[in-house]
C-alpha cells in the first residue's frame, strides 16, 4: 500500500514492531531511497534505512488550524509542540506529528519547518530561509543515530534533525537555525496561550489520530536502530533537556530536575548565564538567557542526546563530594 493524498500506509508501523520483535535493524548502505550519501559528513555505515520510501511518512505541506476551543480531540495531558513567534501561538499535537514528522508552515510571512522524531522524542523547529529561497522539507526514510534524516526538495540534501545541519548533498555542512519550541502538555500550553491555534486533524489524509503507533516502543527500553555512542548513566529513554551554547553541550535529566525539586535555578554554559525552568506536572523544561529570552533547546531521550553529544556535561541535583 502506498501513500496518496487520501490513503495512508501502515508500513512504518509494521517496521517498528518487526524490528522490536526481531531485534534486527535494516542493513545500512551508501545509497537508498534515491539519496547518494557516500560522501556524508557522518559515517555512512551508521545511516540506516527506516523501512519506508522517501516521504513514505507523509509531511504536511498545507497545514490547517483550528482554535483551542475547537480542539476537542486533545486531552489536557496530551503532548504538543508549542511555538510562539511573530506574535502568533501554535500547537502541533504529537499524535499528529507521530504520523507525519514534518510540517512546513508559516508564521505571518516567515516560513519555518516543524519536525518531530518519535524514535528520539525530539521536537525541533527551524528557520528555512537560505538567501532568497525558502526550503521545504520531507522525510527521507533514513535515520542517523536513530534520529530522522530530513531532506529538502530543492537540493535533495539530507539534514540531521538533532545535529541541525545538512550531512550530505549540495548543502552539506550548512546549519539550519533552530527556534524555541515547547514540548509540553496541552493543558500547559493552552493555559499560557489561550488564543493559540492548533494544527487540525484535517490534513488531507485518512488517518485516525488516536493513540500512538509508538506506544510499545516508548514503554520499552529497547532501541530499534544502533547508535554510535552509549552511556548507562540513565535509562535509554530518560527524558532530558538538551542545551547547546557556543559549542558547549549539557543535558538536564528530568530525573535530576525532579530530585532537585526547584521550579527554576541558575546555571552557566558556554560562558552564558542561564535560568533553567522546570515544570514537574507537565514534564517540561526550558532555558532562558540573561536577557530573559528563551533559547532553542530540545527535550529528547537520553540515549539520543548522548549518541550525538558524547562529550556532554550532565546536570546532577546533588554533585558528588
């Protein structure tokens, strides 16, 4: 079965459970789904085929939005990616992003791309203007460190979401600027932004956006694909707030934030003074700079953060004596 405007394939769900059951990931290659990544900036034997063709997980190119009052398909505890930009607040429900992973959108006249990788729990949004050109993105069907590799339609370059840069193609080595996103509950986002718009389930695809095809994966300690670096300091799917500033990297494990028991505290990273804010009820954290501006961060599984950042600093609630 293939994807069309009004059809939906369950092949990626089949791949998920087949890999979990067998413990075998698809074989790596240097060319797949029409992408030649033989000269990639990352090891090619660490790029894996996710089991679907290019855009087999269909991105949303013309998103429709509804008001918060109309979003009766959302419960308070449901997760959303929230973005406030150019005076506009929007919520992207994870139950929709689970099935699409990419939303090409606009905030006023500014084009952005909203991305989500269910295997890493990582939601990130990016500016997409390069010179006079706005790039649009799709899902390559390939993975690096178990994280989605995006591609842009104009050049066919492959982009690592968590690295936030192109790893192959004409734009190889170019970074894509991240913008602040809130990976939080619908209850929390709606309370802070009662006038928020919400991504509609009217996506053009016949999909019932109920539950998650990744529920078993989220509740399992097993991974579907190999990653380059492992660290057993925390469970693979312990959530962390990942922060990068001036080349410095730090993880704030939610386990440590819970133990600390404070709603906010000061820290310094890469020579920058930060305030880390933590909301226990909503399992949400963010970083604010000394000017009161939120900086781009990512809430992500521990295994994924460490796979990309093996030299990361780690925040601990009670430093060893």
